[in-house]
C-alpha cells in the first residue's frame, strides 16, 4: 500500500439528482436529503464566521464573471462542504433565489451540504480505479463504516464519497483518507487503513491529554 499527500482540488463528477428543499432564511437548521431518502437537519457553523469568510471567497473569485457552479466549487474547497449561510450569500451575489442555488448544488454530486467527517474517505472511481475493482472496495468501506456513499458516521469521524479521479492512475485502485492517498487498494486493506486512523486518533488524544496536564500544572 503506497501513501502520499493529496491536494484539495479533487472533485467528483456530476449527475446525482436529489430532491430540492427550500432554504428558509429564518431557520437555523438546513433540511438535507440523504442518499437513503431520509431528511436530516444540519446545524450550521457560526454564522458570523461563515459570512466573514464568504467575503474573502467572493472577492477572490471575481464572482460577477464566475459561473454559479464554479463559485460553489470555490466555497466547497474552502469549507469542505456548502454551509447554508454560504449558499444564501452566493444567491445574493449572483442575484438568484437561495432555492435556485440549492437546486444546482443538489443536482451535482460533487457538492455536499453536510460537513465531512474528520477523516473523509474518497474512493476513486476514475477509469483505472473502476476497472481494477473500485466499486468492490467502496462496498467494503460502506460495510466497515456502517454508512453509505454520501453519508457521515454518527461519531463524525468518517465520511464516505466517490470521486471521479485523484490523478494517481498508476496506483489504482486508490482511496484518499484525510489527506493521504492509499494506492493499490484491495478489499482486505481497508481494515489496515482504519487501524492506522485509530492509532492516529489515540496518539492525538494522548498528546492532548499531556498538553492539558502541563497547562494545569503551569496554572497551579
């Protein structure tokens, strides 16, 4: 299994049509259609922070001359998903209704309206990965994580998506977990990748505990 770091510019293809739900300006929860047909309410991040960051995104994107899809791509690259407030700001900037923006975002499966997990799993479905068993490996991820493509685990540790191509065809089939590319994947290697994440989590918690203890000692 080969590893290397991946950039943030990888986006999957298009074509998934999800039922549209209106965006209510007076609501703090955003109704989202899930792949299993259920609808959940997504509590958004701090509105003031999102609005502040959106100013920079809109300014740097030359929004007047940028298509709606391109602008939404820029927003998702920044936040990792499309926050409710961000889509409302995009609608205001483009002079269209929030429902129109949500309609576009829900049509293309490259866009997600739920925050990704701490370790987003992106299974490549480019030609090389597809031919070498990408679909079978995606099914293993779904079984191991207990979620389906487009969903997030209850502990928000993992999210699972398919992407069109990660540009590592020589390493096919490929899965990107967090920022690490795992090449030459097989159904049997999914457990090993998850074990590595588990060990990383334990090490992070250990370091956080030690840091907290040192701060408490310094305060005494």
